[in-house]
C-alpha cells in the first residue's frame, strides 16, 4: 500500500496541533510493516537543529504523538503510526554509515 493523499494531508505540519516549544521542521511518512507483518506507517518527525533533546519533556513527546494519532484518525487513516523523532544532524549521521 502506498501512502495516500489523505495520510499526507493528516500529517502536514500546517494541519497538526503541535505542542508549543517543540519546533518541528517537517514530518515524513512512509509505508511500514511491523514485526507481526501488519501494514502500518513509519512517521519521522524532524526537529529543528536548535532543539536541546535533554530538555524535551515526555509530556511534549506524548502530546506530539497524540496530535499525530488524532489527525490520522480524523482523516480516516486507521494504520498504526510508529513515530520517530530526530534532528537533521542525527539523520546525516545515519546517512554516512
């Protein structure tokens, strides 16, 4: 299954109720298959490079994940979202490996 337009619209940062104080530059989504073989979504939330991850609270991350889940449900997307957070520098490190 390819990620469809309603999924992309649900995860557009303009449509998400993002927690204050957690600057996000973009949200990427791709098809994913979980460990049981079920179709799902892999959602990558790219944080601004200035974010001090040591100061990001669990509440802010929980609010972000809830906002993503709520938006998917609101748009009729029933696939489970596996949500990952990273800064651009962290993504660059994995690209080099």
